[in-house]
């Protein structure tokens, strides 16, 4: 029986709402804007707006409002967004069980991956998935490791590619599982005129008096701080450079050393040498998913392809 202003109720007065609208409002709450929500779900901002508007008609309450040129959630919108995450996860669990019965690798698979994995692993893995299973549609969101895990937990994505470092294990919220996909080793990058540039490998102790490019708070910076904690050197950290690509260019100009992971690094310029470190620092790479969706064939296929891709990268180091 139809309610006021188009609100729809099923048997026993149960409210019937749009699943697409639930996904849209949850994405808006997670990403903060119509544009970002649309990008995450693979729609246009107009489509997201229409889905949320339909959801508002279903519940007969306004779900969004404009404040200072920004679209924000009303109280009702926030209530629905919180519920939407739980509802979508339950529906995905049911869908995974049904798909497991047919063993079909199909549908949309949303993947969040940290930037170097998004460059070094995801493109090859996605291509392999698309060739092997034409009915599967993988979609990527680039996000840092902690954010990727958060997006999985919220149900915004199906699979996260995350990492840990310095023997600090990956922290997973309740309801998530992880699979070790491989390791990403790091090398010291030096200018080709550096006295140690032609060595097969180096000890970090040999570089205790060098100047380093760094990103404050990064895992590489933390590793170097821990390594050299007993050898104070006020000028050790010089230029603050966040992007690895920028660090490589700075090394190529002879402006310092950098500790850079191999994954996603690409071909080095002629003026840069990669020095293998004895007992090299590494990042462990994981695939992360929600436990209820673990039986979905598309998820299993993606994990297998990602693990094989990481293995090929390790063998080619």
C-alpha cells in the first residue's frame, strides 16, 4: 500500500527502499561529496543525486541539504547511511552464498589499493581478470593502506589491498579477513656518482652519515629513524618529498639518498642506481575482505590473480 508522497510499504507495513539509493547515500557519507561518491560507485554525480532523491521519496524525508555550497546529510540521511552499510553487507553475504553455488566469476568487484600497488600490481591483475572472466567488472579506488581497510569494513569496496611494515602486523577490524599476497622490498636509491653506486649490496650502517630525502611520518622515514637512532646526525634528513617519483628525480639530481619500495617504482633514470640492502626492509602485502563475502567466486579469483602478480614481481627483483 502506498504511503504519503510516494513512500512505499510492503507486506506488514515493512518499508521498501531502493538498494541503489542505500549504496549511494552510504557512499556520500563515506566520501563526502556527490562527485567523490559517484567516482567510487562508477556513476555520474547526477545519477547519485537521483538515487538519493528516490530514497528520500521512499522514506518520505529529506536526506540531503545544501550548506555553504556543499551537499550534506540531514539527520535522517545519517541514520539511513549508517543502516545502509549493514544492510548492503548482509545482502552481499547472501549474494556470495548464491554465487558460490554456481561458481560464476561475474559482477562488479570494487577494489581499493594503496598508491604503489595501484601502479605496480593492480593494472596487470585487472587485465588478467578481465581476459579470464569477461563477465567480471573490476573497479579501482586508490587509497592509502589504512583507508583501503576502512573502505572494506564499511562495505564501500569488496577487496582492499593493504600493507604493513616494521614487523607491525596489519590491524583488522572485526568482521574482516586477510590473505598474504607477497612482499615488497625496498632499495636505497643513490646518484650514479655515489662512491657505493657500483656495489652489489650495502649495509645501512655504511650510509649513516648520508643525507636522505623523506616524507615525515612515512613508513620509510620511521624505518630510517629506527635504524639510525644510535647515530645522531642533525643534517641526515634534508628535503621533504612525499611522492616516490619526486624522490627519484631528486636523487637523480644528486640531492640525497632515498629508501624506495620496488613495487610501482618503474624504470629508473640513468643517473640513479638502486643499491640492494642486506636484510632489506620490506612491506607485506595483503588482500582484505569482509568475512561474509569470502565465498564469492569473484573474490577468490581476484585474490589468486593478485597473489600470482605479486609473485612475478618478487621473482623479477
